[in-house]
C-alpha cells in the first residue's frame, strides 16, 4: 500500500511512513519524506529554488536568515530546502546548534566545522538509506570521498581487461589532483589530502586512510606528533583545519563538490537561539565564529555555488544577548530593508509574515492521513477527513496562533484514535 497526493504523486512505502508518523506523533523534527506531509509557504520554497539555480549559473554564494518562534516551522522549512536542493543534485549539510554541553556548540569552531563535513548528504546517499535523512548518521563526507576514489578506479579499469594496474592508478590520481588545483583552484593542502587518501585506498593502507579522513573532518591529527605529523608535512599537509585556514578549506570543499558534478552545497544552521544560553564569553565567541562563517561566502575568495541558511527565534534578533551585541555581525543581518516583509527572496525571512492558513493546515491533515493509512495498514473513509476538519476548527478556536507542530501532534493523535475505533 502506498500513500499519494494526486497533484504531486508523492509515494511513500510502509517502513518510511512508520518512521515519519512516529516522529510527527512525538512532535520531533522530521527531515525525511517532507513532501508527503507538507503544505503552504510555496513562495518561500520557490524563491529558494530560483536562488539555487542562479547560484549554479553565477558560481556565487549567499547567506539567508530564517526567523520564527518555536513550533512555527523553521526546521520544517529547512527540510523542504533539503528536499529541493537534493532534487537539483546539491549536497546539503544540516547542523543543529546545541545548548551548553549538549553537542555542537557554536563557540567551538572545531565542532561546527566537523559537523558541517560529517553531516553532508546528497540524493544518492539518501536513496541508499531508503529515504532516511539523518545528518551525521552516515559520515557523508567519507561517503563522498569513497565515491570519488571508486570513480577513479573504475576509470582505470575501463581502459583494460578488468585488472587495475597500479601505475595507471597512480597516473590517474595525479592527473585528477593536478586538474583540481589548476581548474578548480583548491587549496594545496586540500588537494594533497585528496591525493594521500586515494593512494592509501589504492595500497590498502587503512590506518593512513583514516588519518586523512580525520583531517578532512577537522580533527587535529598533527597533534598526534611523531611519524604521523612528519608524514603529513612531507605529503604537503603542513597543518590541520582550524579557524585561520577555514575559508580556504570550505572553499575547497565547495569546489571539489562542483568538480564531482554536484549543483552546489547548502549549509543549514538551525536552533541558533541556543547560543543565548552560553555565558558572555562563549556567546561573544559564537557571534565571532558565525560572522567568520558568513564571511566564507563573500563571492570572491570564499565558497562557490553555495547557500548558507541560519534559523533562529526572534530573541536572537531582538534580545540584548542576541546578535545586536556584536556590531560586526548585526550589520550583516539587520540592514534596513533586509527584513523582507512579504518578499520571499529577502535575505531575512520572517515566517510570521508567511503564516499557514486554514486550508494549508487542512491539507497537512489530509496528507498525514494518507501516511497514517500506509503506516498502520488501514483505510480511512470520508468521515475521517470531516473529523479532522472539525478538530482543526476546534484547535483554531482555542488558539488562533496554532503552530504547525501542535496541529500535527493533534492530527496524529486523533488518527490513532480513529484507527482503533475502525478495528
């Protein structure tokens, strides 16, 4: 049994429907299968897709901000951007900024960089994972590296009888790295790390391959000292990735992804409001790092074919502890006219200006019903749709500012009850 929307032909199998319904029931963020339960705010998604296309043509980079209160749909909007980006063969990286001591803290640059690299996803990887979108569950950058190495090996194998001569592999690796440096202008150390990874894979040197993987992930592998540090430096990799060279490394990441045939790279930073819980020193350090990350997308020396979205609650933009306490960052965000109002292409998107209407929430309910039928293997009649419509009106009477998250939880709970009554 499959769920579908006549207009968009959305197809979801039962295992995926079960995963999605469980997350919706709990009210937790769901990045997977977003088209199967999403509705509304189409101008925002369309404007983003148009921007992706423009960045593909211009080789440029851009930063956009998303403002919305808790439950208003910031993460869900990000899920729709991920889906749209994957449809254009972009690589995405979704990173949640954590509360103090709970994960990725913005004031710790090494954690943020590592998360960006680790959480890379592309449509092929999502397909291999049966539609799952769980950033960080699979080391995305490792997957991308492995596919590059496999493509080089296949390229050599295609020239002969099926065996892969070492000298030809070495020659192909050298040609690929040279082309990357000349045509794509990747950083010398980044290019040499690619060479070392390919050579390690060719020679079956697992330990060295792991050292290079960790270097790409932002670990300070040079601190191991001894033979590892000496070998890295001899290979043309003089230092680990750090704040001082992050601009060059992130640009090299974006250039490498374009070389591999991807349309671009989309980086999504969510729950920025958790920075407000840091002590003053950590908060100020976080704002500095965020400004530096933004400056990596300067269209000149920064990333190429790249989009960077940052989501936060209104406090981040308005509170004394927010970005206004760091002028160099505030002037990049709060410029006159950047708020956007009803401009879907504005650099600052306020979700309050794009509310979900009753008909949007009703469509969300219909789509969740289709998912629920697949997940729980039952058939809902016309009375179910009427029941959900009455429930929605009741919820709106109680709370005119009903959030999508609250409505989704209400709808799934009611569908659970109706299904039990149906049995």
